[in-house]
């Protein structure tokens, strides 16, 4: 039986070089993108609760997400942008 070379060992997560996020865990949490994500998620969860109450059962996150995106996301983003800039969006 011929000798087969063993594969190179896989790099463990502890062996990988540290990224900027690893060295500064607050970097992501303090980013504007992450804050916008959290605010949008909160709105979707509110929408899920309201629509579930209307339906009389839990409609689920995915249905609430899709419904909120179609009905409210554009307006919500415009209003957030307007509040950030302090001027009405046209």
C-alpha cells in the first residue's frame, strides 16, 4: 500500500489572525449600520406583535418582516433620514 501524505492541519479559529472587530468588540455595536439594523428589527417586532394580535395567533417573524418591508419600510427609512438630517425629505 503506497504511503499517502496526511492533509495539512486545518487552521483553528484560535490560530487565525485577530481582526479589528475581535480586538474592539464595541466597534460593531457602536456602528451606525448596526444601530439602524437594531432600530429596524425593533419596528418589525412591533409590527409582528400588532399583526399577531389582529390575527389572534403568532404570524411569525418572516411573515411580519415581509409585510413590514412591503408596507412600511420606505416611509420608515425616509422618516429616519429626515430626523437625522433635521430637514424634511422630498
